[in-house]
């Protein structure tokens, strides 16, 4: 209703309508003077109150709720910005000293014959807007870093055949693949990893890359599809390989 009135006033042929529109536009743009010492103090108070409330929710609410859905009880989990969205049947095992954004989505394939499994190692960072789709099994090693908007796609969710998609049928078993991210891997912002892929220990995958095949350990990789750009020349001392 308000949008309709705004449109009518904006396109009005009458002088009164146009003046009223300009008046409303001027009111919308009203500002009060900024007094930096006062408003700066209010800003700090706002940050302190919001931070304290977020910490209390994290400690007493989000973290225990999330841990109740895991197969084990990890130590020193830092869960921030709420709780991840958990979808479908899924067994999750998580190591100690992990950091996980509440703006992540973790999904397990519902149409398979067994329960999908997600295994997360120690000291793992899973940043905001990560999407982890577990078709069969996804394994994330120790010290792995998943930057913002990383996607691990172990199953597509829909079949390839158009008629089957139209009927709402699920994806088929041949479309599902396990993913293994070995120790000390860093997936930069916006990386997508498809099913059936292993990324070797210590490898770094550049921003926006799509990993469709295995990558060796200790390299910098990037592109669509991701290929080896150069060796990094320094492998971690301990890896899954």
C-alpha cells in the first residue's frame, strides 16, 4: 500500500502531489548531528552489550545444542554467530579446538542406503556461509582452513535425467562421491570441491576455484577446473598421506 502511494505521488501530474512527494523524500533524509564523543560512547556500549549477549548464548545455548547432535563431544569448540543449519541424516565427528561459524550449512544425503558421515579433525576453521553436502563421507583433516563461502559437494541433490527431476526423484548413487581434505589444506574464499576428490596435505587452493579431480600434496592450485600452479616447496611434517 505504501509503495503504491509512493509510486502515485512520484508520478503525479498535480503540483500538490509532487510537493508532497518531495516533502516525504526530505523527511526520509533527515539526520541528527553526530557528536563523536557521545555517539562513540554509545557505539562502544552497544558493542559490549551485544558481545556479552552473544557470548552467553554461545556458551549456554548454541554450543551445547550443537554438540548434542555430534557423535562425540569435542573439546574447546568455538561456535560463533549462532548454530549451523543441519539437514538430513548425518553422523558428525569433530576434533578439538575447532572454530565453526553458525552461518554454515551441513547436509546429509537422505536418499542413500546408509547414513552419511562427516569427520572433522583438530584445529579446523570452518568460516561463514560454508556449505558441506555429505553424500557418502567427507573427511577434513587437522589444521584445515575453509575460508568464506567454501562448498564441499558430495552429492548434487537431483538426478541428471530431466524427467526424473520433474518427478522430484532424488539423485542416483553414481552421482555421489566421497571427499577427503588432508591435513594443513587451505581452501580460499569461494572454492568448490566436487565429490570423489582428495586434496593432498598442505595444498592451497586459490579463490573461486572448482576442484573436480585429485590434487597432490604441497602445491598451489587454482582455476576452473583447478590445476596445479606451482609446488609450494614445503610439506607439513605430519599428514594423512
